[in-house]
């Protein structure tokens, strides 16, 4: 088991990638604190995972400093330590041209996708610095962190910012025993990407899907479990020389555009 006796936090746990990663972490021997906005959804997920005391949950707002501090503190208190933090919570915001975006939407996206990630790094790293073994922070970015497309201004800006935060974190945590890396999914067959396709072309979302596939050398959308597999590798001591990296799981899309 790659994560035996490790304790992990997963934010955005009730999303498709978060839930798939929670299952993978548990299968690899970790205990997991599931975090998200909805206590009801978290409770349902914990029940489906059927992991007993190895899967706990706490609801809160990832953009709130008090909530993130409480998340880390409750994890250490309830599960004994913190070895892995998967900062996965994110929102796509509203799809619209830059000239039509509202300040409210832009601010909401940045609060979750950038401020939330920074707070996870801030409090996660503090809790991990005294660990005797390898510790790992993994942040969900996106192919949108190195590319752009019409209508996605706030989301794209947030993912570019996240990439910079992680690279800064790698420099600052270099001698701490804490590694920090990015997983950057491309089109993954889940709720967020399918909603994006509908937002881009409400009349024919399948045309958006086909357009994405034309730009993916592997000619398909990815699966949630494929992202979870990469996150698990970065969380494990098998990735002991990996920090500050942006690891794409996109079928080659960003390599060829």
C-alpha cells in the first residue's frame, strides 16, 4: 500500500475527482478527512466509501481562513497527524466574454480557486513541517493553467495563478520535508466538464466534446480514476524527488497545442 498509515485531507471531496481520489487513497491505506461545503453530501460520500473511522468529514468554506485552519486542526486532532493535502476544491464560474463578466463572478472564482489554495498551503505546510516522514501537498490546476479559451477568463486566470503559487511554495518549502506539486487535468468526463460543454454550446454540447477530442492526441476524454492515480503517485513516497512540478493528465492536449 503506497499510503499506509498516512493521513490525508481532500478538499472538494464530493466532486467527481475528489471522490475518486478518496477511494484510491483509502485503497492505498490512508485515512482521509473529506472536506467540502455541504455536510449532507459529505456524509453521503463517507457512507458510500464505507471506510469506518478511516474516513471523516468536515464542512466549510475553502475561501475562509477560519474554516481552513479548523479543517487542518480537526484533522490533526481527530486522525493524529497530516501527511497529505489534496487541494482540489474549485469552481468554473460563469462562462462569458471578459466584457460581460461581473466583478462578483470573478471574485467568487478567485476566492475559491486561488485564495482557497493559498490557505490550504499556508495551514497544511505548518502542520506538516514537523513530520518525520515525507509529506505532500497536491493542488488541482488545469490545462487552463497554461492555455486560454473563449469565455473562461476568471477560471483561466485562477489556474494560471495557482501554478505560480505552487512554484513559489516549492521554493519556500525546499528544506521542510514538504513537497508540493500540481496535477493539471485536461477534459475529464465528469460533471464540471460536461457543464462547461453545455455552457459553451447549449444547443449542442456534443459538438464541444468533439472539438476537444480533436485537440487531444489520445482522441478521448479522461476518466476521474486516471486523475486519482496521478494524485496518489504524487502523494506517495514514490514521488520523493518531485516538487514544484506541473503534471498534466490530459491525453497530450497541452503538449500539442
